[in-house]
């Protein structure tokens, strides 16, 4: 569990990615405790870190859920740009959020089809026993 003289940069990088995934598991476990009727079947992710396929596969494995990643992972920046555009009067909130207003929409149907076709998803590749073993190990050291 600890660092040794044989620990490499690669080990540290992987530990960082796994820590992010385990923290997500912690948050979702807390949500499940607070909302007993929460029935998650998938996790939709975004942000620059999600470009890392190893991290997304690890997240799917540790959650036991399918993880969906959009083709454009920089949706945080996209959201900020859209908010700025609305604030500057370049387009209306309705154009950003209303699917029924194609004439005002900033994203055309072709872009949306391309986005959906090029998204990635990751299926859990480990069983429940392995998932529980890994999470117990995380809880022991944190």
C-alpha cells in the first residue's frame, strides 16, 4: 500500500486516477444512503480528465455501472461559453435549452447526431467480489 524505492511515476499517476474514481464511489455511496430510492443504472461524465480511457474503465469497474463519455469532453468549457453567450445577448436561454426551437438552436441536428455517434461508453469488467475487495482496501487506507 505504501511507497517504496521501486515506486515509479507510472505508479503514482495510476494511484491518482484510482483515487479520483474511489472518491466518486464515495460520493455516490453517500447519495445512495441519503436517497434510498436512488437507482443508478449509468454515470454520464464530462471534463478533461474523462479523456483518459483507463480512468473511465476504472470508474465503470469500481461503480459496477456503465459510464458514458461524450465525444466533446470539454462540456464544462462549453457551458461557460454558452452562459457567456446568453449574458452577452448573442442568443437566448431558450435557444440553448429548448430542443423544440430548432430555428434558434445553436447546435444543429447534424452536430447532435455526430456527438451521440462518437460518444464512448465503458462497461464494468470486474465482478462484485473484486469490486467490494478493492473498495474495502480503499476504505482501509483512507
